[in-house]
């Protein structure tokens, strides 16, 4: 344990007031698991920035839709579908709750870039899985957006500790970030993120993905979501993104998911084709100009 480190797990348990989920996110949650498109469109259109992102994502090469998308309703009904659009809107809305420092390897900008790419990649990989697996692409998207939210919570509540972690990452590029976190504050972003997801009553699949996305041996009830997050992290290392620390695809996990390496590489190529749209989403999430 490093000098001057604190026990953030203990500090979190002391909190009587934790970061609140934004009102727009509450409105989306209140729609239920299968909302009516009219209700969802009405909520999305409350926030012009969110509405523009919904439309932009629908016109991205990632979805391959060649028709015109002139409205939020078009984006949802013709391209995204209600469930996928809802989780995208939900992720964008919740992201506004945490104002972590912007710069650094795990600052707000870098985290949201990685999260936007991870969400798209997880959603794409979910589409490659056998239908019998019952994995929901929309939930996978939300898992990708949220899986590193622990870094944002750290910066929101403990900016000095985030600054120390950013410095440690730069000074020790070969050391797994989980080890650096443990030395600095006796916890890590996966544990912190899990804590917040439980406070916000997020879906169990998201809680599992946030908590276990670094655990290659995890095989719990919602393991496919955590496993896909881990695979996405490793793939994105090839683009110099994220904190996975390892580019090697876990063969055992691919086999357990019935996922082929060609599927993963194809999804990565689709990601590269849509980079400008994903970068736009990340900028919106990070609140940058």
C-alpha cells in the first residue's frame, strides 16, 4: 500500500448522500422494461443533445441503415428499436451525474471514449451469439457504457485520488491498473462502480459486468455480460484504449460464449468504420465543447 493512501471502500460506506441519478434517467427507468415508442420519443426529445445523439447513432455506418433518418422517431422505429434506444438514452442520461476531472489516462474524456467504443463493440458481439443464449444487445450496450463508471465516481468524490491514479498509470504503464488502485486506495474502479450501480438500482446484468469485467474466471449468473466486457476491453487495447492491460483474446471465454475470433475481428472493423460517430457520442458524454 502506497504512502498517504486511503481506504476508499470504507469512505464510500460512510457516505450518507451519494451521487443522484439524473431526473431524465429516472424518467426513462419509469417507462419499464418494454416502453411504448411514443413515451420514449417524448422523453428523449426533452434533451436536444440526447435527441441529436440518438439520431446520429442511428445514421452511423455501424448499423448499415441506408435510408433517411429525419427524427428521433425515425431513429428508433427504423434503426435502433425501442429497447436499444432506451438503453442508449439511459446511459447518456446517467453519465451526466458524475463530473470527474477531464484529463489523464482515466480522466473523464478517456473513460467516455473507451465506454462509447466498448458499448458499440459489446452490442455487436452480442449479435454474433446464438439466439438461444438469450443475451440482450441493448443491455450489452448499457453494460459497455457503464462498465468503467467507477473511475468517474472516483474523480467525482475523490479528485485527488484520481489525480494520483492518473500519475501512477503514467509512471507505471506495465503495471495492471487494478494493482495500482489497490495500492493507492485499497479498492478499484470495478468495486466502486458496482457500489454505485447498486445504489442506482441498475439491472443485475449491468452490476455483474461492472463488477467482474476484469475477472477472466467469472462464471456467475450474468457471466456473459461481464465476459463480453472483458473481451471488448482486450480488443480495444489494440486501439490503445482502456485499462485491459492485455490484448490476448481469452480462448476459453470465446468457446464458452460460442464466439469465433473472426466474429470479434469483424466487429472491430465495424467499429473502425463508425469512429467519427462514436467519437461524437464520447464527446457528448464527457461534456466537452
